[in-house]
C-alpha cells in the first residue's frame, strides 16, 4: 500500500476515531472537570472532595453505561456501538438517563455545590429529551453533549463571572470537528446535527438560569 493510499485511508477513518474519542458519555466528566478547575466555588473544595465527586461522575455517567454495552449486544438491542438505527437507541438512552439522574441524586444527598448539581440535572434532562425525540425522530447525541458543555461554560461565565474564554474557544472548535465528523460519517443530517447542538446548549444554559 502506497503512502498516498495510507493517507487517504487514515483521513477516512479520522471522523470515526474522533466520534469515538469524544463520545457523548464523556461530556459529563469533561463538564465536571471544567467546573472544578475554573475558579467557581466548587473549585475551592479540597482535593479529596473533588476526587470523590469526579469518581462518582465517571462511574455513573461513563463506566457503568459502557458496561451495559455487552448486554445490548447479547440481547440484540443494538448491532453496533454507534447505534445508527433510531430504534437501537431507545433502551440505551433510557438506562443512561436513569444512571445520569442517579448520579445527580447521589451528589445531591452529599450536598455537592449547586453548580455541579445544576449541570448533572441538566445532563440527565438532556438524555431524557433525547429519548423522547428518538421515539419519533433522531438527533445527534454527540452534538447534544458538546452543546451542553458549551452551555455550561457560557453559563459559568455569565452567572459566576469566571474567565472561561480558553475553555469556551476550545469547546467551540471541538464542536465544529464533532459536527463535521458526524456529517462525514453520514450518521446524521445537518438538521439533526444543528438540532442536537441547540437542544444541548438550551437545556444546560436554561437549567442554570432556573435551578
């Protein structure tokens, strides 16, 4: 295989690799990391408290949802990790939404800072809305995730008056790459991509203004 062929093959695989690396399940963890490192009241917590919060979030919103994947295959709920068919997403979204709300409930019982609770509640709500939409239509979960992350960063800047410009610019650039990747893979239409981003942003930003 020539260098040109290798380059072309790699270029074709980049969108898929990008979609896997920045999977929607990763976004709650990234959001909590931003909260804990951006100068909000939550960033004043001691390192042990931060580690406990981060561990709970990673377990409930990333590790446990991924642990269900083999069961989805075994029970033939889904045929691939991408869950490209609308019907394949219904059960995973229902389970994921339950786990996200469980994460919110646990940290609420632990009296976690309001900013963390607001974000986790918003992520759970985003998954539930995605589920409801998926019953009739399909939108991009990837874009809901990155839209929610940008909604978080924007809300932190407005409500907590912290400098989040670096994170905001990085997240905006990342959203462009994610959107491009989903379109390149023909996983979604432009309308599904834009709708997903708007849903994620509005739900998180809206939750912060009413929570």
